[in-house]
């Protein structure tokens, strides 16, 4: 069994917990993960059988980093969890919620949001 296979179920469970906190619907979840709808539902129904591709694991890693950065920047849990859906005037977001960038479908979009938050933290 590959390391990525062993990491798949815990990574998917962690992603789902974060997505729950952010109030993401299923379509938003599989879009962020870069999965087809049927693949997402198959993995969701039995995470132990999930064998996530490196691309999907990378996406989850960025989501984890975004989540962690928000917890540091916005220590109130409610504010941190709501941030992804609030309009943001930073140039990256152009008045749209950060979720709109996350939903563009590319790993680069998740990286850009993560990088933005790291810059806000002074990293």
C-alpha cells in the first residue's frame, strides 16, 4: 500500500470536517477537490476505500493550510469559518468571497489563497 493510499481516508475525513465548518455544499466540495461528482460520492460513502490522487491530496493540503491560517488570523472560530464566504476587497478576490477563487478549479487557485493568508500572517 502506498503512503498516499494510507493518507487518503484521514485526509478526506479532515477535509469533510473543514467543509462542514465552512458550510460548503457537495458541489463546492468536489469542485475544490478537483473530483467528478460520482467519484466524490463514492469516496465520501466509503473513505477507507478512497485512493486519492496526488493532485487531490495536494488540494486537501492547501485547504488545511488555509484553515490553519484562518484560525491564527481570526481566533474567533465563527469569524474564521465565515471568512471564505464573506466578500473581500483584496486584489486577489476583487470584492468576491475567497470561496469564488477556491472554486475556479485549479490547484493554483488554492495555492493563491493560501499564499495570501500566509502573507497576512507575515510569512
